[in-house]
């Protein structure tokens, strides 16, 4: 059960050949909990996507993102699990 509705953290993860700062914000809507994630691309534009828990694993729930984001999905999931303990 969700004890604290707000959880916000940043985590440095290597993605697309570069170390990038991913910002996570736990959100809730209806009966689901998800993380809103944003990270700057090479030009400084924000790439924004959500991650949802499916079958015990945190998965990217957005389709229109650069290819280097899904390549880092395992590291993103590990960052979420680290901060949920």
C-alpha cells in the first residue's frame, strides 16, 4: 500500500553513451501508481515519460521517446526500486 503519496528524487544513469540526470516523481491516479520521469536530451530539451509497474517490474509507459531511453529501462527500474525501500 502507498504510505506517502509524494516521492521525488534524481538519479544519474548512463544512457545513450552519456551520464544523464533523470528526475523521478511518484504520482497516483485512480488505483494506479506511476513515476513521471524527465531527462534532458543533447540539446537541453526535456524528454518526459511515465513508468508503471507491470507484473512486479517498472516499465516505460510512453511511446514517443528517443531510443536511448528504453535502452536504459533496467537502470531506471533499479533506481525506482532503490528509492522505494
